[in-house]
């Protein structure tokens, strides 16, 4: 495992602290098969956000991990008023966080 493993853990820890420092994560506003969505607030930008949280224990299978990575890549490439904007992503030891545009009062179903 060596020093790359230690650097990886260090990066995950710093992501956790950056997430906590820059965002308030509040109540749950949605639930899917592998993720929950919570209301959030970006202190720096002074705006509400939606935070989609994947618990890594539910995305251990390679196909599920690939699906999450594909979702992130697609959202990063999209630029349309009809698609939620992906502001930022974080990965910690136990979770993957997608910080998304918040559309209050609107259902995506």
C-alpha cells in the first residue's frame, strides 16, 4: 500500500473538512435506490444547494460505481437550463457527495 495509500487517505480527510467548512448539510429532501438528497447551503456563495449523497457501502459493485462516475462526468459536461448544474463533488472515506443546483419546490419526477 505504501505512501500512495496514505496520500489517498489524507486527500479524503481534507475533502471531509473542506465539505464541512464550506457547506451546511440539512434535512433530507429526497431518496433514491443508492443515494439520498439533502438541502444544503454554500456559505461562500450564499446559496442553497442540493447535496446528493452516495453511501459507498451501497455502491461497492463495479457496475454501480461506474454508474456514479458516469453520472458525474455527464453532469460536468452538460450546460443547459433544463439540467441541474453540478457545482462540485467530494469524496470522503465513506461517502461521495454531489453538490447540485437547488430547485426549491420542484419535483424531478
